């Protein structure tokens, strides 16, 4: 079942990786807007959820976040994290930087201990305002599903013809290790081609990038919900744990979500 978020603010929900998470959706409530078109995305393929609905503006986002934080404060509920994710890529919002500034201010006012996370494909870090905003949040969570261009393109299907893993790595290096690397591991077939980033060749090359980037933390996960590509399968939990052990040998903290 495809999952779309129909509100600006939703939850808190219990996240496998983040704990009690108050979600923020900066994208259309009735469709999907993303610069990747991942074969495993719980929101479905981009082509199936096109919409002409306008994005929520900065003022409305701020009001929605503040209303929810006030409600939670009255209820005595403290979220672990405020997470920007939703129906696509949050950094595509033209007012993303200002919205992050507003969220930081509101967080400090209502729940100073709550972290702010942004789940991003990293494609828009070439924009200074996006990079600067991502550096301000507690957890910039950046995607990297393979060390190989061909595999990354098959899994993530970026809409930028110039996309390359090396370019993404250079952008991630700008964080000087102060970020979270998020990687999905899976197997299967799509459009008649084998998809598998769990081979030793794939894992060894990916570990090489982890060694280069030295992120603060690595999130390793696999499929949890229905995927738009039907012939995919989860990576075994035992394999994820073995990958995590190898990351740990590099001195990097790892979270596994099987």
C-alpha cells in the first residue's frame, strides 16, 4: 500500500531509526515531488502521483509546526525528533532554508531537547542555501545506496543526467563527518535487470566510501513496506548485522533496521 502524508505536520509516529518522530511534509499533500524516483519508495513512483497542488508556504508551515508543538506541550508529550521527510525530497521546497530557521526557533522555544532531522537524497546540496540549512540541523541524514553509478541509478533513479556517486561524495565531504549516512540494501529485479547491492563487491566498495566520509553515524536498513517495484526482496537481517560489524570496525556508529 502506497503511503502519502496528507498534512503538513503528522504524528508523532514511532520511527525504526529515530524514535518518537514528529513528521513535517513540505511537499503536496495529494502527490509526490522528488528528484529521485527510488524503486523502493513507500510513496510510489513519481509518475503515479503527479499533482498540481501548490507547496505549503513558509508561513503556513510555521503555523502548523507551532500549533502541533503547543498541543504536545499541553499533553506533556516530548518528541525525540522533528523529521522533515514526507512525500518526496524536502530540500526541493523553495523556502526550505527559511523553514529550517523557523523550526529551529520553535524547537528552542517549546522542546529544546528535541532533535531536528532532515531525510535527504543530497542532490540539492549544490545550492548554498540548502547546504547551509542542512548544516544547521542536528541530523542531516543523507542517502547513499551504492558506490557504483550504475547500481545507484538503477535503485534511486535520479532525475539529474549529471548524477554521479563521486559528485554526491564530494558534497557529503562538506559536512566534515558531521552527518548521518543512510543506506538501503535490497535484492531483486526491475525492468528485466537484476538489482543487488548486497554482493561482496558492492559492500566492499560502499565501505570504502564510509571510510572516506567517516560520518557520525550510519543507518543501514532494508525494505519494510510495499514497494512500487514488485520484484524486490529484503536483505536478510543477518547480512545487515554483518555489514554493521564491518562499519563498526571503521570506528563508525551504526544503526540497523531490518
